[in-house]
């Protein structure tokens, strides 16, 4: 019986070590497979993000954006500067000032037929006593496909 217990101790420890080795190998194989899948997922994610960035860059590339600001020229002399910050030509550009602010366009050049990218024009403003210091300017324009766009901004004197 003592011999049998000794035999079990020897082979039992060998069997436990062998079972541990098998578990470690299986674990390593599954971990390797999981890491491979994670790497594929990461590469797909990078590809999707790059495609999204390319799509946004393409959209921005083919879009015009007309903006307006009020510029102080001298005491009591103000101008409304309208420019195209987009990458395509804007057509029939119109800037309007909200009602009830006692600010008016004096020498309106609008509708401005064609405003190329990074180009601008200015119109004089009449600012009356008691006018609001902040007001909204809405610019509207058409793209080459005759789609109408609009942007409203808050400007200040």
C-alpha cells in the first residue's frame, strides 16, 4: 500500500504538471487567436476612420461658406464685410440684418452675383443712436447646383 501511495504521488504530480501544460497551451492558443481578431478589428477601425475623414474632406472641398462681420472703420463709420470661406464659388450672395436693431445697409451691393473662394466685399452700415451692440446677420447664397444655403451669425459693433 505504501508503494501504491508513492506511485500515485509520483505519477499524480506528473499528471497535474501535464494537465497544467495542456491548459497553458490551450490558453496561449486562444489568447493568440483573440489578439489576431483584435488586430483585425483595429485595422478595420482605422480604415473606417480614414474613409470618414476622406469623406468629410471631400464634402468640405466642394462646399462654399459665406460669412459676415462688422468692421469698425473710424468713429461712426462701420462696414459689413462678407466673404466666402469655402472652397467653391458662391452665387447670388445676400446678407440681411435682423429687424428692430436700428442698423441698416447703406450702399448695398447685394445680391452679389459671384463670390469666389477667399474673396470678399464690403457694404457701408448706417448705425443709428440707440442701436443694439449685438445683432444677427443672415447670409444666403446658392452653390453651383442652385441649392440655397443660409448661415446666421451674431455680430457686434
